[in-house]
């Protein structure tokens, strides 16, 4: 391969990268990235202390019992033995098995700070007709996202869409893919907002993108 061909290939790749990230600013990057500054494809969970571990801690850290507490201690030991037997027994149902799993929560330091998409797509106190309208038209949801996160610059939502897609494309973060898909769906189903924010939608549909990205983009709009 000649030097000219190498430069052409590099230029083509650079243009493709620009088309995927041209709305991402340093300020937006600081806002969206996790507090830990690390993005991982595997969700970082932390588990709460289980009941068994809690009882072991109580046993090791318990104070010396007096003779007056002997009866209570005996009853407590018998109860612990009974609890251990129940926990070591095979689960009798799926619900029973799930109840024995540890309580897992996402570590806050590892969460990407995506915008929250409102679950209620229609404004509070609206009429039944408006409720039906905004259940189909996502303009109210889009307006809520913009007012809550990007009131100073509405085009930043395009940067978040790009950031979410890059996290999925390169980092293989499933949550980022879901955020990207949901934001694209909101943008593509906001008919009323299209009339009021034409420049935002013009940038959304005219951004140069790879044909494979476009296929993926429109394939998942209504999933």
C-alpha cells in the first residue's frame, strides 16, 4: 500500500469518527462520564450484607453474657440453628430461590450520568385527548429532557446520543445502547416539537453517519 493510500484511509476513518462525535463537547463529556472516570462493559454491582453474614458478625462482636441472660442465649442459639437449616435447605420454588440471592445495587461511582427519560409521557392534569396525543407524540418527553438537562444548549442532546452510541460501539455498554435507542425513539416520534425546534431536528437528521450506523439507528427506533 502506498503512502497516499494510507493517508486516504486515515482521512476516511477520521471523517467517520468526526461524524460520530461532532456534537460532543468537553463540558458535555464531564457531565456524562461516571464519577470514577471509568466506563466498563460489565455493570459494577455491590452487594448488601446478607442475613447469614449479619448473624456471624453479631456472634463475633457480641458482649459477654451474664447468668441472667442464659435462657435468652439458649433460645437465640436454637433460633439461629433453625434459621441455618432453612437457609441450607434446597429452595422449593423460584421465588424462594430469588429471595436468597444477595441484594445487588449498582455502584454509584460507576454509573454513566445519562439524562433521565420521563416515564410519564404526558403533562400532569392534561385532558384525555392530550393524554392520548402525547402517548403517541413524544414532544412532551423531549421538552422535559431538554428543560431538565440542556436548557442552555438544546443541541447537547445530540451529543448525548452520540456519546451513548460510542459507549455501546466501543465499550459494549448495554445501558448505553438502551439510552441511545430511547433517545433516538423520542427524537423520531416528536412531531409537535419538530415545528418549534426545526434546527435541532435538522442537525439530528443531517449529521453525516456511516450507512451501517444509519441502518442500526432506524432498525431499533420502534423496538
